């Protein structure tokens, strides 16, 4: 079925009929959409039914016979029905918003619970409304009662914790709302801060703090913001001249450094293990293999011994080389001392007058526009920091005054409360409460409130109605007056104090009037003690108020004294700023020429770097060409040596073959190059042939250079021709390499000359830059610098009096003067120490010279003794290193081992090939036998085919009339025979293919 269902039809024993197939059982087993049944079958014993569908599932059902059916089935089998396919299937709910059965149940349950909750709420509301009515009725009844019988509101509270819980819940709700509005609150706060930063913070207020008991006052500094240009210059780390200086020093160091690149010869690795593994077989080693392995071990030991001796000799040579290399020259100077002297000359500076002609200007002391702007920005930054710190101290002093006023107010209130319990005649004068001046709180000018804003709005509306010009409008003046008015200061005047005192007195009189009885002795004693205590507290509090005022005035005077000193420093700093600005103005004028010189130096340095890189590349190419030339010369020497070895001794054709080998003939590899080239070669060969005829004409025998003479070995002649061609190729390559090397050398020399010219131009430009720096320094020294001095700082007195002209005097700071005095003492001590060091070094030098003479004499004696021993033992001087190295011919031993290995390999390989030949011959005989049997079988099949064809012909011709009745049987027999014939034909074709 397409829907994956299975039908079962009940069949009766009477037979099949159309009506019997109308009733059936219907069972869904496979997937309804993708489970179409593709196969259904019974098992081999007809006890199971198996179905398979497109959904990949296989179901198995048991088939019971009538005997196997249980008598009492657990489930009642329904009767088969008809017309199930016509019944309409249940429609699916396709609405995506429709509730499922579970959701519908949950919704119904939720609605039921909500309905019950609403009913409970309504009941509670009715109860609360009834309680409120009763409570209001009770309050009304309480109000109708007389006052002395009325209950207070607190008495109506049954439990205070209820209100506390309500307050707590209210506070929690408020906090929850604050959390919900936190983001919006922060957003609005940031907007307000931006507006204040843009408008209010840009305003500058001068804060003035006044003393309380005196006329002293102190004001803040007016701060000027540092320009952005100076701030950017301050962030720069290095200037352009610093980069040029680094390049120049790096180039000098690269030129002075002597690089020694030792030629590293790669050691020859002789690995015999891999070759030995190839000879290993799972069988027992043969005698030849063992012998080869023993010879290999012997050679390995010889190689290790040779390598150890060679490493020992190389190590000894390297030690001698390092020793001779570390030997100082006659004019040797200690590198450490030379570096320290160089560093001292570069960094010690010059202590001569700047106006002197021999004053030297170091690299660090050179001034340019960037450095001067940096100095000016640093100076302004320091001035700004000092002013900001002083302003912070003044603001803190103002805050101290505010806190002092608050404390005095609290103390005055305590004094008044104490004086209320004392007699008027015992009152001490109360100190006045200090107040803040308007210039102590200048930020109040820009503060405002809702009243000011409303008033400003009214004025603006009135202005819009009157349409008057802005200058004549009084609203702006009124708004300015509102903004400039100082905040009201809460002060307790004498009238208020008197009013308070009179109120207290009247209250006391009323209390005394209420008391008709006179006080007892104990009460009088208590009142006396309280009076003494109040008098003491009154005096102590007044003293404390006076102490606060005096301490604040003292703090103000100290800070004022500190600010006066700082004013003098700020004035000196301002004068220094003016001087820096004048120097900067001069440097700006000279900056153009200085930039041109620096650009020239930069260009020259770049050119010098390019040329140096080119020189290094050319030098490397020249070295490569030299190596190629050496290799070609070695190849040529090896070629001559091989030719001499091929000739042997006492060869009668040696002169002839030598002339052919040295013959200068240019052979053309291909004839298709051109006839012109061939004719030129023939013309060049003619004189050579003539020389050959002249050389052999004296002997009476003429040999042709292209034909091997009689009696001469043909192989030797062909080898000579081949060596001649190799020699000509090597000579050609050698000539080309020499030509290329000469061209590279020429270009190298041209670049070297150009590098010298660039170096000369660079030195000239550097001298011009130094002269320009000197001129710039002279121009800067001509500026007048203001230096404030006190009389005790002037020490250049003339006859005990103050000189009238200070033009020939020097001005030092205390630190510089102290440094110079200490430096003089250090130099004296250093000079004494250097003399002692020199004395010790001189004595050590003498001792070393004496030891050197003794060692030379001892070495000479040992060499003579060694030579005498060699002459006595060997009869001549022997080089022991060469004897150790060339004691065994290792390459020859290796070649012998390789020959033995090759012979063994060839023997094993021949044996394997013989075994393979035997196996292949056996396979050939087996295949021959199989082919013969297949040919016999083919012959038999051909005979059977022939017989069948004859039988077929006789059956079709002679008995055609007799066999008309049994036509169907004959057709079947004919088809069977034809199929058999076709089968036999195919087998014959297959056998033929196998045989072929």
C-alpha cells in the first residue's frame, strides 16, 4: 500500500470470489507519508510474513494455523469491515495559532485559578471597606468626646510593626523604580555634565580668601590653558636629528667593524650502516658477508681514528690562532680605556665660556626648534602644575573657613542655650559669627534655581510683548542682578538673640509662676552647681571660638607667605618663558637653512647606504667568480693529469696525441648553425694542420689529426679527442669567468670612487652644519637674560665694594657651583689614582718583557732538541701531522669493500634470476597442457555441433507433414536445441579466445 498499511482478507474454503475480497482487516505499520510497502513475502516454512517499506523498516508477523490459535484469546479480534477506503480521513489542524490539547487544558486551568483569585480579592476588598467604615466611625466618635477624654492617634495603632513593614515595602518599591530608571538617570546626568563642561567649566573664577580678624587676604592664580601644539610636541619621543644621528653612528660602526668569516668545511659523513642493512637477510650470514662486515668495521675504526686526529689537529691550530690573534700589537691600546675616553669626550661637555672661540658644542647641547618648543612646553607645564597646586591649597583653605564657620555657628548656639540658664548680668559677650565674602564663593554667580528660571521666563515674555531692543530691556539687567546676587547668609543678629533670650526668660517666668512653693536647700545646691557648670562651659566655648578664628588666620598668613615666595618664582619663570620665546623666534628664522643641511646629510647617508649595499653585493659576486675560476683551474689541472695518466710511459705516439690535445680547434656542435661558421672554422683549422705537418715532416711520417694512425690505440685516440673538447670548453668558460670578474672589478672600483666622493661631501656638509650650529649658538648668546639676585649672592667684589659693571661676571646656580667644586676634588683624586695605576702597569710591563725573553729561549732550546732527535731517529725532519693524517688510504679501502659488496649482490641476484627462470618454465609447461586439453574439448564440441546440425536438417525436411499435428511440441524442442546450440557456440568462442 502507498500509505504503509497492510490488509488481511479472510478466505473461505469454497474458493475465491469478488465478494470475498470486500471485507478485510486494515493495519498501519509503516510510515504514512514515506513508507510505501515495496515487498511482502512469506518465510520458507510459511510461519512468518515479512514486509519492507521505503522508510527503511522491516516488520515480521507470525502466521498461526487454526490448531495453533489459543482457545481463549486475550484480545477479541474484530470482524472484518468493508469500505474503509471510502471513509474520510481525519483532517489535521493546520492553523499555527490553534491550541494543542495540552495548551488548551493549561489555559482552562489558568482561567479557573484567576477566577478564584479574583473572587478572593473581591471578598477581601469588601472586608477592608467595612473595616475602614468602622475605623472612620470610631475616629468621628473620638473627635466628639471632650479633649481630656480623647484618645491620641498612636493609641489606635495595635502593632507598630505593621507600619514598619509597610514602610519597608514602600522603600523596596522606591528602590525598584530607581533601578528601573537608573539608565535614564545616568543618561540625563551625563548630558548635564557635558553642558556644564562646555559652558560652566570653561569659566575661570578668581577666588579670594579673607582673614577673619585682620585685613589679610589671598587670591588664586589665573590659569591659562596650554596650547595643543605644545602638548603634541611634548608627546614626541625623538626628533629628526636623532634619527639622522642613529643612522650616522650605525654606518660608522659598520665601516669600522672587521668581519672575519672563517671558511667552514663541511665534514665528510661516511655512513656505512645503511649499506650494511641492505645485506641483512633473515638467513644465516654467509662467509663473504661476515668478511665484508669485518672490513667495514675496520674501516670505520680507521675513519674514527682519522677524524679524531684531524679534530685534535684543528683544535690545536684554532688554539694557536686564537692565541696569536689575542696577542696585542706594539701600538696596542686597551679597548676598554679607549671606549671610556671616547665616551668621556662625547659626554663630559665643555666648561669654557660660550663666548670663547674654542668652545665645543656636543650633540646633546645642540638646540633646534623642536627642542626649544619642548623646553617651553615643559616650562609652561611646570608653571601650570605649580599654580594648580597653589589654587588647590587656597580652595582647601576656603573649605576650612566654611567648616570653621559651621563649627562656630554650632558653638554659638550652645553658648546661647547655656546663657539662657544664666542671669543676664553673668552673660559674656558672644563672638560674632564670621561670614563668607562674595569673592570667596564666585561659583555662586552661575548657580540658579526654579524661581530664577521662572523670573527669567517672565522677563523674556514681557520683552517679546514689548519688542524692545536687547540693550534697553531691563530683564537682562534683572537676570544679571539675580545671578550676581550672593546667597543669603544665615546669621543670628543681636535682635534675634535678644528675642530668643526674652522668650526663654518668659518661659522661665511662667514656670516659676506655676511653682508656688519655695526651693529647698538641696535644690538650691543643685542650682548653684549647675550655674558654676554653665559659667565654665560658657567661658570654654567662647575660648574655643576665638581659638578657631586665630588658627584659621594663622593658616591664611602662612599660605600667603608661601604664595609670595611662589610669586617671585613665577615671575622668574615668566622671564624664562620670555627668553625661550625670543630664542624660539631666532631658531625659527634659522630653521630653513638647518633643515636644508639636514636634508642634504640625510640624502648623502641614504646614497652611502645604497652604495655600501651595492659594494657588498659586487664583492660577493667577485668572490663567487674567483671561486668559479679556481674550480675551473682545478678541473683543468685534473684534465691534464688524466691525459698524462692515459698516455702512460714510453708511448711512441705521445707527442702526436699531446699536439692533438693542445690543438686550438673550435669544434662546432651542430652543422645547422650556418655555412659561414663552418668556413671560418675551416680557415682556422688550416694553419693548425700545417703546423702538424711541419712537426711530423722531419720524421718522414705525416699523420692526419682526424684519423687514428696505425699502431695507435683507437680508444686512446678517441679519449684524447674527448679530453681535447673538454679542455677547450673549460678554457672558454675560464675566459668568460675572467671577463665577467674583470667587469665586476671595474664596476666595484667605480662605485668605490663614488663612495669616497659621497664621504667627502658628507664630511663637508657635517662641517658646515657644525659651523651653522656655532653661529646659531652665538646668536642665542647675544640675548639678554634677566636673573634676579640678592646682595649676598654677589661675590665678585672689587676692593671690597660692589662693581658697577657686571658684564664680565659669571652667574652660577648653587647646584652647578657645588658640582664644579666637587668635580675639582674628584679630578685631583682621580689623577693621583691614575698615576699609581700607571706606575704599577710600568712595573708589570718590565716583568712581562723579562718573562718573554726567558720563554723564547726555552722554546728555541726545545725546538733544537726536537730537531736533533728527529735527525738521529729518521735522518731528516718529519712532519708528524702529515704522517698521522696520511697513514692509511681510506678511499682505496672503501672502494675494495664496495667491490666485494657489488660482487656479493650480483651473485645473489644471479641466483634469484635462475630460480625465477625455473619457476617460469614450470608455469609454461602447465599452460601448454591446459591449452592442449582445451583444444581437444573444442574438437569434440565441433563434432557434436555437426551432428546436431545434420539431425536438425533431417527433422525439418523429411518429416514436415507428419509433424503438423504436434507443432507446439516441435517448436519447443527446436527452441531448446537452438538455445543449446547457442550455448555451445559461446563456449567454443570462449575457448578460442583463451587459446589465442
